[in-house]
C-alpha cells in the first residue's frame, strides 16, 4: 500500500511538471511556484526584455530599452552634454529587413492604401511607391541594391532570393513613417494607435503630426537612438578600454546631471564595442563598414555582435532614419557599410532632406510603452 501511495505521488508530480512546462510563457517557474508570464509590451519590466511581434508571415523582436520615467544620459561627441528621456520605450532588435518591409507593403496594397493609378498621391508601380505625393520607396534605384520588386500583373511584392534578411534601403523618411503607420494598423486592425497623422496630398514633412503617447510603431527620436546605442546599464563594464573609459556621472567628462548609477559607452566608440573606433578588431566585431580592397556591400542583419541592450547593427550596415528634424532636414544615425571607421562614432549626427533615398540608408522602429 505504501508503494502504491509513493508511485501515485510520483505520477502526480510528473503530471504537474509536464503541465507547467507546456503552458506558454518562458517555460520556467517563478519563485512562488507559478509560471513566469510571457513578456508582452504591457508587462515588460526589465531592460532587455524581448517581445516578438508578427506581421503576416514575418516576425520581429523588440527590446525593452528604457524602463525609467526619466533618465539623463550623455548626448554629444564630447560626452559632456546631456539629453533626458521621459518615455519608456522599445526598440526593434534589428534594422527593418527586405522581407518585413515587403510584407507591410503587400498589406498596404491589399487594403487599398496604395493603388495602381498613375499620378495618384498613393501610386504604386514597378518603379515607385508613393503616399501624399511623396516617394516612399524607390523601386528603380538599381538592381545591385534594390532587392524588392513589384509585379503589376500579379500585384505582388517579392524579395530576391537570399536577400530576405538584408536591411531595406532606398527608402525615404516618408517611407519609414508610412511603414510605421501601416505596421500599426496591420497589427491592430484600426488606426487608433497610429502615431503619425499625415496629409494625403501635398505632404510636407513639417506637416507630420506625431503623438508619442500612442503606442503604435514609430521612428525613434535622435535622443532615443543615441540612448540605445550608448546604454551599458547599472553594472560597471570590465572589458577592453571600456572598463576605464566608460562615461558616468562625474567620470570621464560625464556631466553632473547624468542619472546616477548608470554607465554609458563613450561617444568615440561604435555601439557595443569595447574599444574606440580606431581599434579595427573591436569595431569590426560589432559593425559592417568600409574596408579597403574588400567587396563592401550590404549584409544580412544580426551577423555581428549585439550591443549591451541586445540590439544589432546600431553602428554600420545601414544608416537609420530618426523622426527628429534638423532645420529643413531629418536626422539619421549610425554609419553604414560604405562609411569609414570615424563615422561609426555613436556621438555623430547627420541629416538630409526627408525625400532623400540612398543605397546605404534604412531604419529601425520604436514603440512607446
């Protein structure tokens, strides 16, 4: 009888273990004996928490980048200026890929957001995609770089085989804005959370209204981008030159207003590197950039080491649009596959007109919590 009771207890324990391991979440038990809940945009708590989103057949991961109501960090090439963020936000783990961009464009066509009507403000053809009269995406930039095509007979967007995970390029700031709105509507089924309000005709970038209190997808600000590129966290770094050159309040020219207890990558480093941009070995560990005598070109995302937040290619591969205006231009950050090492310094900010499209310019997206 004792043996029977012992076996029954073992059986119940095994059944409980199987049940807990097969019920969603992270497949691990919390300290209180319950199931650790799946990380979502609502319950993310720890910087570095990952949330996976779907867009048609594609998925993308977003990293919880800031969990503080207010945080002040270094924001200049000299490390002695500051910026303050007052919104908690997520950042996409990688630059937007050809596959994800094509999926969203296909949704836009299928839902009447773009039409095959020549001269329409939202025209789509084999050569271009427009909205508000602005070119979003140059499909005729050149076969060497343009790996997304649109077939006017099948009404389908497609990506050249083998280039699905390469970052999308030849996209204007306007195109990045509409991607964010369309991705939001695609996932939510409505426009309530769309961050941007834009005119359908005569769209000038200054007429773009941004509501970052909405939690749809959006471009990061230049400040959010630099925060995500510099972030080290609350544990002092111990590797490479970073172990002594990190920036903190009162350390290495760190401003007295910096939030206490946080460590930041110096402005002269590539994002995620443990030595400054002049150290080729450490810079190439985290970034694709120009190398003399090599076949320099776009590369698939996530091939180099991530930075301290878990973000890939924050330096190099492609420049990344930000929402932030600079006079009549819009800012982009990070350098590209065609950049020299000094351009990869995370303190560098550049800008160009918002209709600008380049074979080394793409973007990643953010989301307010």
